[in-house]
C-alpha cells in the first residue's frame, strides 16, 4: 500500500536493528566495521524521525573516525539533518472508536491544535486524514485496529512524513466521511456514515424501528419492542471512553448481561399498556442525555445551584416516566456525576440504535432577567443569541463555532433535520405549556456538538435559566423538577403519537 512507507514500519523493529549495529560497534570499535555500523545507526535513526540521535551519531562518527571513507557522506547527511525544520509538533496520543450499526465514530486524541486534510484513495478503497504538524506517540506507530463493521474494515495510523501523521480508514461501502476538530482537550472526530444513513435523511425516511426490522439488528429490536421486558432493563453506557487515554479496543458495546435490573416504581395501568402497544414499535429506545457532569459543571446559578446537578435530576425523572408510561427502554449517557465527552454521547446513541436523543440543559445569560424555555435542533444559525448558547454548551471557542457552522452546513441533509425539528416542536410546546415555565422562547437551531452525527431525531432542551435568581429558586424544588420532567415526557409522548397517528387519553387536552 502506498501509505505504508518505511516510516510506518514498526519503530520497535528499527530500534532492534539499531541495537544490533550498536553491538557491532561496541565489539569492534577499532576495526573497519565500526564506522559502517555508526553510519547505519544514523540512517536508521533518521528513518524513524529521531533526528537528535541521528545528528549525535553522525557527529560522533566524524569526530572519532576522521579518516573514515564515509566522512563526506556523514557530513552531507549532517547538513541535511540541520535543514530539517525544528517545527513544534503536536502529539497524537490515542485513537478511540465506537461501532454502530450504520456509522462508526473515530476520535483521535491530540496534544494540541492541529491542521488536517481528508483524502480518498482506491484499490483498496480507503479514506485518509493527514494531521500536521504532528508526531505519533511511539506506542501507536504502525498500529492497526480491526473493525468488524461493513463500513470500515480497519483503522491504521502511522508517521507519514516527519511532521505528518496519517490516519487511514480501510472502508467498505461508505456513504460519507466527515471530520472536525474539538478543543479542550484537543481531538479530531471522524464520522463514517453508511449509505443507508445518508439516504434515510430524506424527509420520508422516518422511524429507525422500521429500518431495523429484518436487518442484522433484528435480535435487538425484538427485545426492545417487547415493552414489558424492556422496562425492567437499563443499559449503562461504557464510560471508560472518558476515563483518560484508553485503547480503542475497549470501545465495544456492552454485552446484554450487563443490563441492570431496576425496581418498577409502579405497575403500568391498562391504559398505559394500550399506549405501549400502539407506540412501542415506533419508540423502543430513548437516549436521555443529562448535560455536563464531573469537572464540567455547566452554568452555575447565582445561589450556587449547578446545571449538571439540576439536569441529572430532571433526566432521572424523565427516565422513570419514559420507562413506566411509554414502556420504552431508556439509555442514560450518564447516571451519576461523571464527565462524559460530547462526542461519546452521540456515539452511544448511535451504538444503541436509539430512536430518540434528548439532551437536557439549563440556560444562562448575562442578563439576570432572562427567563423561560427553548428547544434546539442541529442546524447552522445566523442568530448571535443561538450561537452564544451553542458556544457555551459546546465549551468551545468562537473560532470553533464558526468551523462547526460550516460543518453543519455541509452535513445538515444527512442528519434527521425534519424529524428533529418536529421533535423540537413537540418538546417546546409541552415545556412552554407547563405552569410557571416563563417565556416561550421557541424552537431554535444552532450547531451543537452533542447533536452532530446522531442517526436519530435529536434535540437539546434548555429547561430554564439557571442564571435567573427566581428560576434557580423554582427549580431547586423537587415538585418543580418533576413538573419539568413531566413536560418533557409530554413532548416525547405527543411526538410518538404523531409518528403512529394514535391519540391517547390524557394528552389531547394538554397538547391541543
Ligand atoms: Zn448545558
């Protein structure tokens, strides 16, 4: 393969050969082989981009063996090495990935800000991403990760040029590959989407439950569509992704056996059962994403109430409602005070083949009086206010936001734009209908990282302004948090009804 250049061969093998030559030199420092060995060592160091050791070895050769026939060669090499620009390179530290039915998300962990180029090559089909100025963590040199996805056979990485690291994806029938960078910490996200996902983004292509049937995920669907069983199991996502650098191989779906049993809060009544039957097939699995967590507190209210604490509580309440009232399975992106990266939240949703993705947040404004509720779906925006919200929720710089805007412009048709807008409309309507909800700030659009690449309708709800002293006080009350969760649930339920064309008692009067 073209990109499998010398430099991509295992660094370890080079070091082994170097040590053999070093032994030759040490055994016979006064014979005619010593200078041969030193020159060979210098060239090997250069081949693995260890210019410092190459320079040191050549300098030693010229000084200790002034009459060597290799003097000219060594001096020429030394001059060439001095010409290598001592550019500051960024470390490429780790590669992680999540495999889903029809998408794979690859994350390259970086030691700083980089530039990158994406390209394609044929025979065999592959997509490569060149990262520069960058140097590969030696432990990763020439490493390969076999991926058992129809989209992607394997991920390879190597030091392509002295300051360029190349990530190669050996792809199958790929619909689209998107890459973008995120900061704090710096990382490059590469999304590989299947053709089905791309085609499915048409306004008519709704309902993953339908597309799943008969496919390879049939076994999973059968379990998820059986509401009585599904309601007793919660899948906890693999959180090891965010516990620091970890080998990509650990990013595997959890075995079924790890599902935790829960105690039902109350038995579903017969009315709920009929609702479950009518809606169960449309919404079998819902991902609830409590924003922030761990060291990322999110916004903090004037009295010290943190967004991460508030939204986790509301998310847990919503989980109970979705399980008990809708009989759908719920996947939480976090169920305690842990940091979970934005890109892994969406990846979890795709991996779990969820039908909905609901991200819960609390708003913040420099204006203390700002209040009310708003719901976002992923799109680019021209509203400075929406951009400000996205910038805060992405924990990203303004520059990154503009890059994300461009990215979202390119990928918008591939995400479930129409369905997400529709879901946002239902959620916003229900949230604004809650007594004491404050201003109905409406459905908005912005480039939220947590929504990028989701294969299912996905929204981000700003449930209140935690920066407003009155609203902070209100949401500190358990009853009010329960009311917010119930409003979010009403939104989910009315959206589910719109999918199935079913109306159920108890929702009509509230929504219409
Ligand atoms: Zn937030």
